């Protein structure tokens, strides 16, 4: 039963990281450079999930969630003609991140729903644990 709590907790942590990454993407939608490097354009970040099989116990089935923040270099960057901008290239184009705000908001809603689902699973596990203790005691 405690494994169920561990699984839900790891999923909550992963979804929180996803929400933080989405918030960072939305905040940087109109940034013409990467604040970390100061030179390259900012690229959209995304979080990928996978089963945490490294901490999998053979006696109890169920794996937690591991996450990894990746940089989306496959989607082309946006170019906008603005010759007066300080980061404009020789053709007058400014390179902006490959971030679509609508997609980011949909991803944020999905992450919020997944977070709520894991909270519900955690509550159900807690209720089962309390019921078991009440039956035994």
C-alpha cells in the first residue's frame, strides 16, 4: 500500500516539473535570446516521462515516474521582421522561440488534470489504508 503512495508522489513531482517548464515556456514566448547563454535563441523546453524501473522492487509491482527536461530543437524558430530590434539580424529579422502559447496552455491544462488525478489516487490509497487499520483495530 505504501508503494501506491510512492508512485502517486513521484507522479505529482513529475507533473509539477512539467507545469514549471510550461510556465517558463510561456514566460519566454517573446524572448529573442536565451537568458542562460545570452546568445542563442531560446528553445522550447518539454518534459518527457518514463517508468522508474531502477527503483522497481520485484516483490511489489508498480513503478514510479521519472522525468527529463528536453529542449525542442526539431520545431523551427519563429522569425519576425523588425529591423529596429536590437537582436535583428542583417536582414532585419528577429528570431523568437518555437513556442505556441495555445499548445502550452493545453499542455498546462492536461498537466493540471493529471496532477488532480494523482491527488485523487493518493486520497483513495490513504482511505484504503485507514479502512484497513480500522478493520484490524
